[in-house]
């Protein structure tokens, strides 16, 4: 579990809370992605289009 300093910035439509870390570029094809994490310390990468298609809402 993260410390109390961790604050979520987004909610997934299924209910999970996540903190957006920032944008990045996927090395293999130079596509735009976002990096985000959860309260348990898992780090996730997702294409920008998927992150912004309504699956996540900003808190």
C-alpha cells in the first residue's frame, strides 16, 4: 500500500482509483502513451486514446 501522500487523479469506469504520472512515448512504435499507478504500487501504461476515450474520469 502506498503512503498517505499518494492521491488519485482519475477513476476508471469500473471503479478503480489511479494517479496519472504523465505522458510517454512507446519505444517500439513511437506511439503516445500515458503512465499511471494505483494505490497498491502497480504501474500501468495505456495508449493515450484509450485513456481519454471515457474509460477514465478526472477527479
